[in-house]
């Protein structure tokens, strides 16, 4: 079974702190994604990566950066946390398939509170 | 705007009843997927239907796709309390690996 793990389930940070959210997958997937989920807004894509050291902006990249130094690990970085980044953060991975039928496998999520 | 939009936003039924959720999208797709999310957890893939398919079954799940209307439905038959969760549709567009998710339908199945 595919396993996607996220470093923390709950995190409390102060405004202005630098925050690292780590995601690791164990199925050698090429693609990895970071989403945030907010009530009434659904899942919104922040950044994604198709390969090591590659990154692409999603729909809401402002205030975030990412790092993918190894294939299995994709980190989301909040350079200076703000209260409007309080949210549930979900990591996912997938692998290109035939016909581009790509199921995404999600981690359990990190609920971040910025005070 | 969201590529996939689910309807209704919330649905409450009794155990044993069927639950139907709908999804509409705006642009052409290769496939459409449905995911489930238990409260406070990550999403879990349920079923995928390709753009050239009209109906697909998996256990108690039945998915239909109407590309002319750009809509899909997810039917859960003989629902159970354990089916209580949020259900999301996701579309892939015709380029790239990214998915666009709707806002979800919150299903509550009362025992």
C-alpha cells in the first residue's frame, strides 16, 4: 500500500515564524503536491513537483515555497507565517500511468494554527 | 473558479437509504475521480471514470459520467453510518498531472 506521511498532525506557530511542513512518500512516485483546505473553499493547490528539484506553482503559491531535494520528500515552507495561513495542509503523491490516469494518494494532513 | 462543483453541499440520510451526489465541471477532461475524506483526515481515492466511459461500479458505489453535460454523479447504495464523510470530485483537465477538486458534499448517514 502507498503510504504518505506528514511530519506533524497539529502545529501551532507564531506570526512571522518560518514553518516547515514535511511530506514523505514510500512508493517512488514522481509527482508530489501540496494543498490547503479551508471551509467553503475546498482543496486549493499551492505547489507541485514532477521530479526532484522541479517545482511548479499551483493556484495559490503566494507566501509559500517548496523544496524537493529527494524523490520521496516534498517540503512546504512558510517563510514568514501569517494568520491567514491557518489551515489544513494536505500532501499528496501520484505516478504517471497509462492514459494519464493518475490517482493521488494523500497524507493525513497537518492542521496549522498561526497565532 | 472551481473546475468541479459538488451538489448538494450537505446531505443527511438514514442508514439503508441511497445517497446521490453530483459534480459539474467546466472544461474537457481525461478522467474524473471521486475521493472520500473522513473528518480531520486526508482524502482517499474511491473510483475513477474515464472520459469515454459512461458508468462504472465498485462495490456499493456507482459513478456515471455525462461529458455532454459536463457532469458526474456518485451513488452510494444501502448506506451505512460508516459512510459518513465528505465526498469530492476531481478532474484532471487534458494536460498535466494536476487535479482540480470541488468543494465537496458532506454526507451524514444516521443510524
